[in-house]
């Protein structure tokens, strides 16, 4: 997913109706803390985790941490 789709329309927070902004965000998983840039609503702070990231890098990290 991208913040701007093929038509040039930005992602909008469904709850707040605000444009999402790219922001550094901490993710905590199994006592491990990671800082990544994610699309975030400036008002309610909900984040968009893109499918590519969730099925790719985050899944790799998740499996590595669970194996420890």
C-alpha cells in the first residue's frame, strides 16, 4: 500500500478524516523494541502497517524472536 494511490489520493484516517503522515514509530514485540517509519494519523495516532511490511520484514523479525 502507498500513501498515494494510482489516482493521487492520499490515505485518510477513517476515524478522524485526517491525512496520514509518515512518522517514526516504536513497535514492541516480545520485549523487543523497534523503531520504524509508518503512516500515522496526526490526530488519533493510529498507524497503517502496509501489507508488504506485515508479511515481509515484520514476519521475519517475529519468527526470529519466537525462535529465541
